[in-house]
C-alpha cells in the first residue's frame, strides 16, 4: 500500500492555491474599499463573501475535495465584518449609538480596517478553538475519510490548516493593535492624510502580501522535502498510474482476531505496529465477490469461513485507487487454527479494545480507522435510535460490543447513517435548538 502514503502534487498545489486566493480576497477587499466610494464598502465585502462561498460550494460538489477550512474561516470573517458594519450604521441612524465617522460607511472618511481586523481576529480565534467540531470538517471526513485513512496527505493538510489559521490569528491580531494604536494616539480626526491611509489601508495589504510570499516559500520547500523522500506523486505519474484495488481482511474466530504485531509502518521502518496480515492488491478497478472469496481462502488455507463485506473507501488523493475491507469469520475455536500460513497471532478482542482506547498508536493508521468506524456504527446503533434520541433515557449509559455482535449484526457498515447520528444526537449541547435549524438528521 505504498502508493497510498504518498502525497498528490496536484492536491498540495490546490491546498496552497486556496490559501493564496483567500489572502488575495482580503487584499482585494481592502484595496477596492479604498479605491471605490466609501458607501460601496459593504457591497465589496458582500461580493468577496459570495466569491468565497462559490469556492466552497464548487469544492463540495467536486469529485476531488480539498481542505477548505481557511476559506471557510475567511468567509465567516468577512460575513461577520459585513454584518457588524451594517448593524452599526443602522444603530447609528436610529440614534441608538453614536460612533465616529470613521466607523460608518455612510460617511467620508470610512476606515474599514478599524472594524475588519478585530472582527476577523475574533472570528478566526473562535474557529480555531472549535477546530475539532467544524461542520465542514465533519462533511470532509464522511466524504474523504478521516486523518488515519488519508495517511501522509491527511496529516499534512490537518497540521498546515491549523498552522494557517494560527498565522491569520496572529496577523489580524497584530494589525488590530497597530491600526487601533495609531488611531488612538497619532491619528488627527480633522482629515486623513497619506500617512494615515498608509497605516489604515496599505499596512494591511502589505502584511498580507508578505504573508503570501512566506507561504509560497514554505510550501515550495515542503514540496522539495516530500519529493526528496519519494513521497510525492506527480501529475505525470497520476496519468500513467493504473487502477488499483486493495483488499484488507480481518480474520475472526470466536472473540479473537488474527493480527500481526510486527507490521512495519510505511515511511517509518523502525516502528512495528499491530495490523491485519491479510492485505493484498489487484491492478483492477473493483473485484468480484467470488474472486475475493478465492483470495481469502488461499491466504488463510480455510475454505469454510464466512465472508462479510465491511466497507469500501475510494481514495480522493489518488485516481482509481480504493480499499475494500472484509471480515472473514472462521468456524470453531482459535485453537483449531494454530497456523494460518502467515505471520501473526490470535489476539483477544478485549485486549484489542483496551489497546485501541489507551494507546491507539500501537495499531497501524488504517487499523485505527477501521476500528473507529466499526465501534462508532455499532455503539451508536445500540445507544440511539434513527432520530438521534437515546434508547435508554440515561445520559451516563454507555454500551459495549463483541465480535459476536459484529458477526450477528445486520448493519450496513458502508452506510454513513450511524456515523452522522454519532456526530449529531440528543447528547449534543443545545440539541433541540440546533435541530430547529438543522432539521431531522439526514439518514438513509
């Protein structure tokens, strides 16, 4: 599965491009607000927000989604800035508040940076604090897979996204302090001269241009590092790459699962982890069930096992690559199969759950992803109904599951229904209020 740990160069470029477009949108917002008449500022902000929203929508319906958290954060920053600006003007017109002319786009001069920088700073800070609960991230995990499933690419995009947001928090915070300090202690409210406009407008534009130059340098060096370590797949390689279907089998007998504790982690050959040893691939796009059954029978040497489909995930990073997961339940007891013809050992499922809960790093990334999905779907179905309400009206009640539950289950593990319910249910804070806006959980 070496290809799956490599990073798509096109996606890395798109990741940088999205950040660049976001920064250029802020630059354009400040520039046009300065060049156009002062009363056009909210219109410019609205058009900037509409542009970013279009980017988010096109990414959501696209076949190869990219990480858009920064665009999402900038969209909400601009929306909040627009709402605050319009609201302050309305409250001033109605004589509820009295503000200096520099805060009102109905007056000249209007200085956007006095409001935009602090509002964007607060918005970015809130989004960063809620980074593990953003709806855009939940949707992406459902469509593209979680951090453990996407391997190197997922780790890079996750870390860099949070780094970008922290960078913008610092940038908007610095600009807020600089602009407000100048406004309070140096600016003379009789007229706006060239030096004033330099601080109020061009300082913000220059800061974002320098930030853009910094990220060009950063991601070019990241690309060179990945290429040097042979972790980049170029566009030419993608076009020449044949379709591949990877098969992962979890061989189960009773309450034990067959795992190899000495699996080598790709890219970290010094680290041994737990994983299923029954992994193979075919250079085809999809494999028929009879062939899958033949493969696992040949790998295990057991012909009378029960094959059960787990789930499939198509790679969003590599074209025509997919991973199929299956369970293979063996009859009898684990002692009946002392040697399955491949390195590994029978591990009690209670130990698997204990290791997964306490030290998940002892498993391979894909094993963690598969165990997470399995546990999430089975436990959610046991605790909640299809409307997201608890079956047992005791909030502290939790459940457990065994491999017998997996074998006897009729749940469709490919369906994201119970994953969605696990993300939004009656345990969610302010569930009833949120449900009024969200409606019934979307299940199939």
